């Protein structure tokens, strides 16, 4: 059985007890908050049978402890038995059940003992996949927790993928209205273990702080600030990773000889066209490799396991014997990182840059444009250095892609297991599009300084970091207008 951590004598400890009906995701949430694997996660009742203590964060004078408790079992039977006694909780806590012969009662006893003896605040997980009316055990467990008298913060878990703010607000109101009849419940928050974002953690800590005694609230202020600074540091480092990705891409180029006069007249263009096709493929391959590397660094930075490389290796193994399919397979995987957000860009890269822009190829051929003009139409431009670079329009799409990649990783709770790709919510795509529109001039300016003016790399890096920082902040603000704070 785990032994409680003993803090230093002059350290103020704030303790949270994580409780819920069995199999509601307590250990999954604990892993997400701790950024490390603890306990055992299985889709079965009563996986956790002992109270387990973990340190969430420790500062110079305060420590935040989290207890993962066994789930409540047969709540109806438990409540019926407790109501037979004048002092039900005292009777219940002095009983000793064999955990092998009556596991639901054993687990319930362990959870209640922990709440009574340790908790400053109870974090009660609600399975929001159920309707309030269908989860009848919630009212029964609230009655039991009311006898203990500790403040309860209800967290809506298993809500599914992130939704638009107004959708989440409606679900939150539904549960708030349902739980207001229980005075012990002091607040209700959306906080899914699988799909929460770090900015929501500030709201969680604010709510906890409001429930503490004056003595502990002072120490908790130090904890909140340290937690916030820790999250902001991860955000800032993420910005740097994304900026490096975009800087490398915007500075990238491939040498291609200039067209001869005869080739411009449309004669003997086979060799030059092959050079342009090869150039597109080289740029696309480098972009894919960098995106894979950046995604892996983001995964590690956020305390997750797994990698994009593993999935990429599966694709390569499956398709390597057919070289013509490798590029298409890689970009199919890259598309899934951002939930298909690349749209025309991915189609363009699959064909070496031949379709992006909604029929640009057909329009270019119909107008009789030469190869150089077609390059510009296909999102490649020749700069003064004589090399082909990604175009301004293409670069805008890359900025949108890295923002979506960041959202995918930042919302991936560790309790889900190893990183895996998936389709991202539609409102993320809409928010990213609005952010790119808002900062269109800044995006274009960075591209212009890089490709047209050939600015020094160190200048581009600084400009890119400012750009990504502003875009990412604005994106989080749009997605979480009530939660984001930066100071």
C-alpha cells in the first residue's frame, strides 16, 4: 500500500481527493494532471483498490498533493445500509470489509476514509457521457459526501472531443442546474482527462483556491502561480519549436537552372519540367521530415509518449516497395496530424505541387503560360538567389498547419496512452483560419523578408517567433475566451 509523502515541517500542504463512481476515469485524469503514468488504467470497475498519493507540484513553501481513490461501488446498496444508523458515516468508517468478498464496499470505504482524513477539496468526476437524469448514483454519492462536509468541485469528464465554447457552456449549465440542489457542490467545471487544454488548468486552480481556508489559500496562491508559470514555459518552448519549423521551411530552396529561350517558346521542355518536378518533391519531402520532427518534439515537451515517427515507419514499410506511392502515403499521415486541415496543400504536394489553388494547373495551361509562370501558379517562386522557394500562399497554409498540430498535442491528455493522430474539431479549423486572416499582413511580411529580401536568418528567426507567439495566443483566446490569462 502506498505510503503518504511527508512534507517538510515548514511546508503548507493542500490536498485534493479525486473521487467518483467506479470506472469514471480518475486515474486517467491523475495521469493527465501529473504528466506521468501512475496507477493502472483499464476499462473495468474497481481497478484502483487503495488510496494512492501523488505530488502535483511543490514550491519553496507549499505543496499540492493529489489522492487517487478507489471508486464508489454499489452506491444504492451502500446508501441504504448507511441510512439504518443514527451516525451513518461513523459506523461506516469503523467497519472493515474483506476486499475480496465485498469489493464495492471495500473500495467505497477506502475513498470515504481518504476524503474525511486528508481532503481539503474533493474533486468529483462526473461521467458526462451520461445524462444527469440517467446517472442516478450521482445524487446518492453527493448525499454520502455531504455527511463528510468537505467542499466538492465537480469535473465533467468523458465529454468527448473539444467543442465550441457555446456547446460546452450549454453542457456545463445542464450539470450545474442538476447539482445545485447539493450544497456540498461548490462549483462545476468542464475538465475532460482526454481533451483538456492547459489554459483550463488555471480555471481549475482558481476554483480550488476559492474553497480553501484563509490559511491554506495564501499558500495556494504560490502554488497557482508556479503551476501557471510551468504551463506558460511549455507554451513558450512550443512557440520556439514551431518557429524553427517555419523558419527552416521559408528559407528552404532548391537550385533549378533558368529556362532557355527555346524552352520558353515551348520547345524541348522535358528536361526543365523534370527539374521543376524534382524541386517540388525535394521541398515536399523536407517539409514532411521537419513536420514529423517538430511533432515529436512537441509530444515529448508535453510529457507524452509515442511519436509521429512510429506511424511514419509503418507507412514506409508498407509502401517502400512502390516508390511512386511513398510521397502520397507520407502526406496522408501528415494530413491526419492536423485532421485534414491542409486541404489543397496536401493534394498539391501529393502531385508535386500541381493542383493547389483550385484548378490552377488547367488555368495555366489554357492561358499558354511558360514553365516559370506555372511555377508561381503552383506555389513555387524563383527568388533573386536563383532557387525555387515555397510561395507566400503556400507559407500561409504552413502556418495554419503548425497551429493545428500544436492544438492536437496540447489537448492530448496523457491518460489516453501513447500519442496518436486523429481528426480535429471543425471549430479548430475555423479559428485557425480567422487567426491567419487577422495576422495575414504579418505572415506575408515574414515571407517577403525571407524570400524576396533575403534577410539574415537570425532576423527571420526573431520575426517568426513573434509571429507564431502572437498567432498561438490569439488562437487560444478565440477557443477559450473565458479561460486564457497570460500574467
